[in-house]
């Protein structure tokens, strides 16, 4: 685990949908500068965990960011505090161009000059988006849409980036590129919390990791240790 101070802390988190409880007392810590992966099978509760942190599903327990309690705050306040979010399924605006998608994210957060600089940084990371800046998002490939979703979060320069299943449905070469970008962001100082079903790439990129099964944390520790743990190998890596 990182020796840095805790940035995002989750304690005894319970969350679900109506009467269906998905998370059962989940606790995790993301230290400043960490790259934390939450791995688990489809349906383990990974997406619910991230949505609960972001205020998108009802939850109880404790979530703090830089010591500030978040659970009573609306989702937009959590984003304004410096938490970037890339949801599962990309959720770009299909009828808007690449550049309009980026500008819409920045409208209330930056002056025009700094918005141009932020968009230029996104195009430097994802040159393909720069080439397609005038193209509508609906016409992009799945990989390009994921680049756009990640680019929107990147443009805001978040203190912590929370990303959900960024590899879903993408070709291996695209997945490798996206994880290279995440690794570079982390090396430049962005703290990352990633929920990912593809345990191989997640555990190779992360510094620390948690295994989530049926809404409960079953293992946690340095990512390299989890990658070598027989239980993780058997459950997530043996078929890859």
C-alpha cells in the first residue's frame, strides 16, 4: 500500500437499489498518488460501489474525500471537489461533436482560454480525438468513445479519477492504450480508483487492489501480491 496520506476513504458502505442491497459493509482506502483497482466478476457490485461514492445511488456508511464527508452531498458537489468520473458504458453525448462533448464538460469550470488549453491536452493524449474533433460522437468507434469519455474527465484535471470498466467490449490493442494513459496520468500525480472486470490488465497497472465478491471485500493488498494469489489466479486469471 502507498505510504501517502488517505485521499478517499470508504467505511462500512451499504448500497443498493430499492430493497435489493448490493454492497455489504465495504471499506477501502485510496491514498494520495495510489492507483487502486477493484476487481471482481460481473455482478460483484463494482459499479454500485463507484456510483455510491459519486452519489448516484442511495448509500449509508462513511465516504470522505480529504477528510470531508461526502454522503450527504449531491453528486455535482463531489465532482466539483475534484473527483473525476468515467462511468461504465461511456455515456458520451452522441449528437454532439467530439469537441462539443469536451467543451460541455468544461463550460462551468473554466474560462475560455483555459478550456482551450485543457482540450489541447486531451488531444495531445488522444491524437485520434483531435483528428475527429468535428465528428459526432455517435459515429466514433467504441474505443474512440471510451477515449472521449476518459478525455472529458482528464480535461478537468481531477485530484482522483474514478473509472468503471473502461475495457468493456474493446479490442486488446485499445485496452492497452487506455491503460497506458491511466498509468501515465498516475505517474504524473493523478490518484486513480478503477473498477475492472479484466483483472489481468487492472492488476498489472495498479499499485494496490481489492477483490470484491457479492458485495463484500474478500482480499486486499499490493496489486502484485493479489496477482500472484492462488485465489485470484483461479477466479480471474486462469482463463485469460
